[in-house]
C-alpha cells in the first residue's frame, strides 16, 4: 500500500513571473465566457457491473460488496438513509475501487449519495444538491454519515437582467441527477455564486493569451512552484475543487469585496494539494478579479 507524505505550506519561494496586475484593464467591458464551458458534467459509467434488483434478504444493519453489485438504488438508499433515501437521485458506488474487494461478503468501505439537483432560489443559473458520504467499519456497519451542500452551473450565471425564473426552476428539475457528483462544495448558495462568478473569469483569462488583469502568484515548498501555474489555472474545472473555506481570508476592501480559498488535488501525488485564494468583487453582478494566490504542497508516495 502506498504511504503518502504531504509536505505542508510555508513562507517560501515566490513565483514572481506568474503574472502581474495589469493597469488599465476595464472590467466593465469584460465579456464572460459561454457558461456551457463550465456546466456541470455528466458522470460516466466506468463499465463496471450495475445493480439489477434488490439483494436477497439483505441484512439491514450490515452492508457488503454484494449489496453494491446487486441491490437497487431505491432499496440501498432506503436502507442507508431511511425516509430521506426517497430524495436520492444518484448513488456513487465507487466502482473504481471494486477490484480491491475480496468477496461479495467483504464489508463496504464507503459510498456517496446525492439528492436530485434543485433550484436555490435567488442564485440564477446555479443548482444545488445534498451529498451524503457514508463510511463503514470493518464489519460493514455504518460508522459515520456526513452531509454537505454542493453546487453546479446549469444556466447563465452572468445574466444581469431579464431573469426567466420559471425557466430557472424547470432547468434545475430537468438537470440530470448524474451531474450531481461533479458539483463543487461551498458554504452556502451565496458563497457558491461568488465562487463561480470570480473563479470562472480567473480561469477564462488564464486560459487565454495576453497579460493577466489580476495578480497571480504561486508559493512552493522550499522551491519554486513546479510547472506553469497559469497553465494549471487555465485548465482548472469547477469539479476539481475538493474543499472550500472562508477562514484566513482578510478583506480590506469592505462589504463589496469577496475572498475565498479552495483546495484542489487532494490525494494526488506530485505538486499537490494546491490551496488557491481568490479575491475580487461581484457587487451588483459586476465581476472584478483582483488576485489569485496559490500555495503548492507536495505529496510523495
């Protein structure tokens, strides 16, 4: 089994050539990219076996690999979450890990369940879901259940007027449940809207050529950041976000300013994880990115 050593962040080397704030850039004239480029993605099957029915006389208190393979979504959701299981629209059975199970009687390790995407209310173009992460002990009994809200782009989040709310609500209802695993974490729907409205332009402008209109820096651990941080940012997708945090994010700019920190690459080997702090403003839907600061760790096997 691989043993991973994650090297922490520190006050270390600065990538001074990553990018500098460009003077004279008129954010009021910036045209946001097509929202479809950042729409939540359908989660494709990896070709593994699929449940075809209810497991024979399942033990309600114990969950096994056989249940993952044979039990229907409806039955499995109900056994795991009780009445709340009726709200589940998609189950991630972690088929990419099935090769590690020794037999059908082997205890389940973990499973993720998602409610069907739903409208948030006032964050136009974003839909929300609840993610239930359930972990099991070595006997297959539930050891922990955690719930978090996640959000995805399913419409034109940069629209400033003529909001068609009737379409928005039906849009979330018609979004495939299989989009839910690619939704990103945020503390609430307002934070999710700020994240999308700032991070998408930051990614878009990093992806394109030309001088960046915001400050981009990268700190590595006892050495310069590895690779091209602008190229990494330009290829980032919203589903790459592992966690979201509002702590340790000072805002000298007052109530109009927005600041958040995301983490990407959790569990990956090499120059990961990356902690990315974004500052700017989304006041009155007028987007302005001021800075993107990256702290790069390093994970060794």
